[in-house]
């Protein structure tokens, strides 16, 4: 995209915005190419690889095709690079669409196939996207598109919510295009939201009509109109969340017949963020298990040094208010305007932190700047699933899509499985889903994600979950296993964590092991993964 370092008069940024501040803003608008296929399947440290690896997809077992210690063959993965993946299920296939008009699909959540990539005339999602969406690209003075979202409405057609962002300012446009097939071709309907100033547009003066809100735009309180997610609530009403940095994340009620906003809402209702806080990528999931709506978002910057991390708040209503673990309204979570731009310290206690940078010991999986997630409740599987992109320790800006299962803890909060999703059918062994008290004792690697927004990689420590319920080693406390795999972990000096135990495929152990994922009353996540002798 075009990056400009000059500011238009009237922009309510500080008069001398540093190059660093501009680069930080740039990371809020999608960041990084959709990338090419990355068939390297290690979840742990790897070699540096170019972000656009154009080698073909391959099925590459994580252990090189060797038998696991249980005697079964390890699962294989065909990884894919789609930044900001938003999931839509069609038939038996899960599609993700992300920034730079990149799309991929899978039928097992482990092996991905590229469908489209790149904002060029050759992208099959449009006949010629550069012409079809020229107005949005012109308004944003951009040559690419950021995080898109697709939903199938009641008329059976697929509605793609697209957006373009200039990058050094919240000069953005959002619109909708429609197709009969999720793989296109899409036809533009209209732009329905713009942020920024008409004077900053690359379009001819007076050319702007659709979506321009005629008021004094203030990026400290008004949203940057990118990162949409459109969803039905459990009563069949249609909503759209969106926003990144600037004035925060917003929600609008949509017309289920047209896919466009209901009239008279301006930018909609504010949910979280403001004063240029580094909060973006809203996504709402309704859980029929807990009957809560969960608002996911990403805090921090998306690059490898940006400290991206996934957070969640919840509500009984689709449009909020969304609350944290202590029932605080997250609408109050925003940067302190008296502090420097993009201050993280004033927001790091906001919402519940589900995961950030981490590394399991001894070659276990590790992620850097995981974020911009979507989520899906699969009725057939009876599972909550989270799709996101992540970078990796030792691999620079290379990123890939990952899918992890979500579990609902005893307090009604989602917790993230410590390892990527692998169905138990991938092994020829019989894997019991239920966990007994006798299954739990053993040596575990423990990750504490904390609440801080940091580029530090949180390394695991070794603990022992003992018979009788004690915890010893590099952390001490006790554990109790309840019904339906519920687990309560109490760590001395850290408090009590409510979570779920599950058997997951461990890339380091090369078999299914007992794990746990839990949250404290302060909104801190811990993960445990058993190490085998």
C-alpha cells in the first residue's frame, strides 16, 4: 500500500508524529502479505523463511512420518498463510478469508488449500478487483485490502465485507460485495462506511457520496472502519462489529435482507478502546452452551515484536455491554490521552487475556504475536473452534493459520486448548475424551500468559501434579478434578484458576497427552501440557 509521511491540516494527532508512531499505526491496518503456502509444519523454533514462500503445498508430518511412541502414525499438516483469518463454514469445508484478498479452505482443520491471494486482476474472487473496488482503494489511497469477512445470509448468497486502509492514518472505506458461491466471483454492492477526511482522499473532489459521515472526524473517538465481522444473534438479528486502534471497536445493527446497516446509526455503538489504543479485530461468538456472547479482540501490534495477544469479554446481549472477569464494562478500556501515542500500560488490565507469546520447553510448540482470530461453534462436532494467525519463535515475520479448540470453564468463560486442533480419529489408538483423577498426575510444562502486553516470550516451567492433589516443582499449589473434565488449579501467590482438562496432540511428545487450560478471577490464563517419561 502507499505510505505517506505527511499529515493533512486538521488531523488531531500530535503535530510532530514520529516515524515510529506512523509505523505502529501501519501495523493496525492488516500488516504483511497474505503470503504463500508454508508447508513447514513445526510449531516450535524453525529457520528463517521468507514471508512469501511460493513453494507448493505439501503434506508434511510434524515428526517426518515416524511412528509415535504409542505406535500410531503422527498426523500430517498442510499449513497456509492467511493473515487475519475469518472463518465461514460451507458444507463440510471451512473457509478463511483475510487481508490482501487471501482465501484458503480445509475439510479437517489441519490441511489447507489455497483458493485466492492478492489484490490483482488475476484474483478469482472478482472479475477484476482493482476495477470493482476502485472507489474504496481510491478513498484510502491504497493498493490492497485488509481483513475481510464473509457471511451467508438467508437469501443463500454470500456477502463479503471488504475494507481498504491508507495505513498512516485512519483513512478507510468499508463496503459489501455479493456472490452466489463463496469462491466468487463477487460483485460490488456499495461502500457504506468511510473514516477520515474527504480532503485526504485520492479521489477527485466531490466524488465521495456513499458512506461518508458528515461530521468532524476525530480519530481519538471515532472508529477506523476496518476489521468487520458480521453475525446473527441467537434470535436471528444481524449485527456487524468493526474497528481498529483510533476510537476503538464499534457495533452496528444490520438489515438482514440487504446486508447493509440499519439507517440512522452513524458509526454505531462503541464497545471498547479509544484514544488510539492498540485494540483491533473484533469478533463475536454466541455459545449455546453458556448462552453468552463473547467479544474477541487483539491487543498490541501484529508484527513479531508487537506483542499481539488475544482477549475476550462477554455479554448476555449481542451489542453489550461487554464485561471482563470482574464484571467491569470494557467500554472504559482505552489509552490515557495524557500519555504517549499507543500507550499499552493503560489497557493491559482490560478484558480477559486468553493467549500471547509463549514457548513450551524441549521443542514444544510456541507462538509469537498470535491474534486477529475468528471463532465458530460447530453443532455437528459440538465444539467451539478458534481460527487465528500466528508468527513463531525464530521465524521472523512468517505467519500461518492455526485452529485451536475452545472450552467453556465452570464460570462460563472460554479457555483455549494449549495445542492445535487434531481430532482423536487421527490415531489408530482409542483415545478417551473423559479424564479420570488417575489420569492427571504427572510432570507438566506450565505456561502463565499473564496480563501484560509484551513481546517477551513466556517460557514454560516444569511442575508436578501429584497424587492427592498437590502441585510441586517450579510452582506450588493444588489441583482438583471435577465433573466433565473441569479442573481447578490453585497456585501459591497466583490464585485460583478454573479450567478444563483435555487430551490433545502434543507435537513434542508425538501423541495425545493430558492438558489443562484455565483462567483466574483476574483474567489470567495458564496452560499445562503433560510431559511423558
